């Protein structure tokens, strides 16, 4: 299996984040923080009124792509791993499965997956590894 071009993967991750944004939400730029050696990207909701701050969700990762995927997961309500090795393995397997499907669509059809195709791919996912 061929690896997806890093810039294409990052573009796809940005597209996924924008698709996951609730109505009237905005996403900021990905920023690197040398203090904690991590990338951060935040999304915020509409301003709720004077004296109140908008709801904000931030994704964090070792690279920009990881931060975008983290933000996408949070926006879509994907449960975050609690540190268990099996949960982390399952999360990585799901990402690899979806990345492979997206890569196939790019090679076979010169475009990413449509929403319907993505839903079909997710229904076909064989499942997680048991603990």
C-alpha cells in the first residue's frame, strides 16, 4: 500500500475538520508551541454575548496532522483513548483503515471519499482488537 503524500494528508485533515465544524464555528491556524513541543489547532463557536467567551475546542499533536486529527475527533465526539495500549492500537487501526480507503479513492477516482462512501467504509470496518 502506498503512503499518502503528507501534504495531501494534511489537506484531507483540514477538510475533515471544516466538515466537522458545527454551524457558525470557525477554525484557527495550526500553531507550533516550542514550550511543549506540540502543534495546536483550535476551533471556536459563535460569540455568546457580552461578558461571555465562546466555546473552544483544541486539538494537540506532535505534528500538524496529529493536531488536526485530534481536533476532528473532538468535534465529532470520538472518545479519546484513556491510555490503554489496546485502545490506542484500535484507534490507530481505525485511522489506518480509513486512510487506506481514502488513498484508494484518490488513486482510483482522483478524488477523496464522498460522505456516502465514507459511511459505507465505516460499516465495513471489521472491528477492534479485543483486550
